[in-house]
C-alpha cells in the first residue's frame, strides 16, 4: 500500500494542494485520516480516476 500526502496527491493528479483540500472538504475524493493528517491510498485513487474517466466518457 502506497500512501500519499495532500502535496503528493496534488502533484499526482496535476492539481494544487488548495484544490485537493477543497475536494477533501467536499468529500469528492477518497481519503482517510490518521489524527489530523489527510492521506490517500494510491490504488484507491487510481480506481477513482478510472471511474471518473468512465463517467466522463459516458460508459
């Protein structure tokens, strides 16, 4: 399992850290917390991206 921080996630998806925090607050992106730290599981994010792409293409 590869964990990513907000900053790593922002770089991974090509967004700003501010945008990633906004997506977390809106519960738009899968994440989890350990204490106050927001983390992302790479495999879960890869699946989420595939789902977003499928929805965008109407599949």
